[in-house]
C-alpha cells in the first residue's frame, strides 16, 4: 500500500489517532481490542483503525523503541 493510500488524522480533544484505509465499503461493525478500535465492512475488510489514548500509547512505544536501540548498541560492543 502506498503512503498516499492511508489517511491518518489526530483528534487532540479526544486523544484519538485514526487510520483510514483505501478499502471500499461502508462500516458495518467495530471490534475493540485494548486501546484499538477496528471498524470493518460487511465483508470483514478493515476500513478504519482508531488508537484510543493515542498520546499515552505513542509515548510508551517511543520509550520501548529507545530501550531496544540502547540494547542493540550495548549488545554490539
């Protein structure tokens, strides 16, 4: 999928980051998995992915990435 195929947006008031796919269809149902909500079409294609409490999730991810990088640097010496 090309970069332009996905629309990413962020709602600061709700602290929700959304990814809209280029899949055609109308949202039929959604499934919540932890801080993620995935919206599907009737034929089970993901149309929209939302990250709830996005700022917290991204900060945690950033810290994990930094730790992994530190481990890689220490591990290569």
